């Protein structure tokens, strides 16, 4: 199982809507997910690489992290009650590289 993206959000914030699957993260689980993502990227395209990015609120404060290939883009909006709307990348994030 490989996710398209791994996000980590500061505990002071919550995600809305339920577009994301919550994972009870442990160091071992995180390691497995990252390894699976690397294996998927390697199997598709030698030029794809995974990167980590800071998720920033509307005031420029870091509220989390995002880990994905560069092509997995998103939009982020803040609501008044520390709720964050993060749009998931397209379902074809990896599919468009199949068979290349």
C-alpha cells in the first residue's frame, strides 16, 4: 500500500472535510509508508522524486508537513476554528506515469 501523500498536521488543527484517511502513526508505520512510496516512484519513473514541504496557514505559520512527488499538488484554506481544508491530489497522481 502506498499513499499519494503523507501529511502531518499540528495537533492544534483539524482537517475538514474527511478527504484524508487518518493513520495512527508510529515510527515503524511511517517508515513502511515512505518505503512503499519510494518503491512505487522507482517502479514508475526514474526522474520522479519525493519531497517534503511545509504546510503554512494564511499568516505564514507552519502548521504541518506534506510529503509527495512534486506533481501531487494541493490547495489549503484555513477556517476560523483551526480547521484546515486540504484538497487531495488527483487520483491519477501515479497513474499518469504507468507504462512510461
